[in-house]
C-alpha cells in the first residue's frame, strides 16, 4: 500500500498541512482515512484510491465507508456535496468511530467525553453485577476489577481527548465509591479517599498524560505525532484556537505548580539528558500525589460535616477492615458507621435505614428522639450503639467496653478494628435493627 501514498503525493492534489507534514491519508491495519480540505480535492483523491483498488483487485466495504465534514460550527441545513466511490454515493455522517474513538463533525471533546462516560457506566453496571454474583469480599479485589474493566474502558485514549474534562473522571470515581459502600451523595469525597487510600483518578490521569507526553518528546523530529505536537505548542497563545492540547496540559499542571516539567525538552540523542527528564517527570508525579493527599487532609481538618473524623483517622493508609475475610455487607456497615451518616444500608431487603436524627434532616420531622426508649434523646449512632436501654443485652454481648463512651469519643471504638470486633459490631447492628423494627413497625 505504500505506493498509493506516492501516487497521491505525485498527483498535485493539494495535501492537508500539519506543521511541516503534507498529509493525504492515514493508514492503520486495514483502515484508511483520506484527508482533504474541500470536497473537490476529496473526490479527486477518492478517485485515485478507487482506481488503485481496482487495478490491484482490492475491495472496499462501502457500508462502512463514510464522509465526515469537520468544523467548529454546527452543520445545520447547509447544502452538502455529493461524493462517490465509482458509481456509489458515499454517505455523509455527523460522527464516525475510528480505532475505538467516535469522532464528531463538530470538533468538541465534550461529545467524546460523554460517549466514554456512557461506556464507563455500562462497564460499571456489569462490574456490580459481577460483584453480586461472585460474592467478592475484599475492597482490593473490587478495586482491581474496577481498574481492569471500568477505568480501562472509561479512560481509553483519554490522554488525548480527556485533557479538558478531568473533573468528570473524578466525579465518576466518586460516584463509584459511594455506590460501592451505599453512601449518600453528600458523603465527602476526601473521606472516601482517606478511608480507602484510593488515589484520586485526577492524579492517575495526570500520571498517564505525562507518560504520554514523555513518549511524544522522545519521538524522531519527522514523526507525524511529534509534528502535530510541535504545531500545537507553537499555537499555545493563539486565542482563536479553542482546543489546544498542549495549552490544556500546561493549565492542568499549573494547578499543582508543576508546569516547569514541560520546559527544557531533552536532546533524545543524549542518554543522560533523557534520563534526567524522566527522573524529573517521576518527581513531578510524586509531588502531585502528595499535594492531592495534603488537600484531602486539609479538608478533613476543616470539615464541618464530619468534624469527628480527624479524631479517629491518624494516617492516610487504607483501613485494615476493608480486606477482612468478612461478607461485603459487614465491611460496608463498618464504613457507614465510621462515616457517621446516621443511615445503614440493609443488605437483606435492599433498603436504607435512616436513624431519626437523619430522617428529621431529610423529611422535616419535628421529633428525632428515639422511639425505642423513654430517654428523650436524639436517635443517632451514639444512642443506638452505647445508650439506648432496649439494646442493653445485645450491647453486653457484642460491644463490651472498658471505658465509658461519650458523644465525643465513641467513634474511637471503630479505630484499630480487629476482625472479631468487626464481626461483633455487625451482629449487634443486625439484631438491634431487627429489634428496632419490631417497635417502629409492629405486626398487627
């Protein structure tokens, strides 16, 4: 097929200019993309390629052959040209999937992002179905499946198209973690990351895009990808160019004071120069991860919705109970207790049990006092676990304590959990909620 490139270059049909490169077509495996700046040039190139196919007894799949007219504006109702492969008219479409990525006629990365978000949601649904069928217990196993099946789908080629939509990746990850532990949407994301030591997908994305950038700058000077990169870099300050990958990368790194890594590109023929730049990139990635963790810690310390958490969280490591050999419903309940959201997901009948102080917050009830006793105290986790006399016998059996638990220190009971204590906490919750239900919903 290399001779078709020669034929096009010798045809005197104008090429598409990309920096110093003259492009007529792109080829990958059995896919060919013919490029032109106007319909006349495109038809002339199609004719040359069609003649070449005929002479070499090659066939084209006309059902998959389409034309996309790229523009920064909507196509609207403008008169479109008619283009033919021989006597067969080629359909003009608004979008086309090429190498796994859908390209839209209106140049807008938001459309591509939305497409991959949809794919990611489909993959996520399949993963949760897998969780339920296989009874996978540990958090690490679930996270590995998320990375392998969901994140890989969501972030396919995202180093190119996702540069301006990193926050949407973060939102996707946050929603996954909340869904995984059956937590309400108001649950702070910094809590989820600190409890699970799950690195923000934003830092993962920056790591991937920097590695992609390092590969680009190591390419030969006449490589097409390198020429495209140089063209973008030269137009960094061109305001009329709405989408500039290099400018977006620089803006992203500026959020972590790491834009300096883009300066002083190495001489690829100098091994020491290359190694120095790679070391600088790795240092930059480590810095971004530490800044991200520091920001989470700062939010924890300043939190008004979860002020207690800093008293039980003394590190940024994953909590051991997340990988105990217990059912996933047991692990979820412990995390829900540590979040102190005053609601528990009941795994048996798939409903959320909201304690009355939270029910009061959501439904504007005037009374949030516990209805299982006469102490006239608000029904929250502290009251349920360590105060309400209705659960005294259960408490003695499953929650033995050597010190008096108060509203200020009771969450320390969920610090440094052992597998046995975690199992007993779940047994207490199970039987206490059953007892509570007989009071609030008596059988008549």
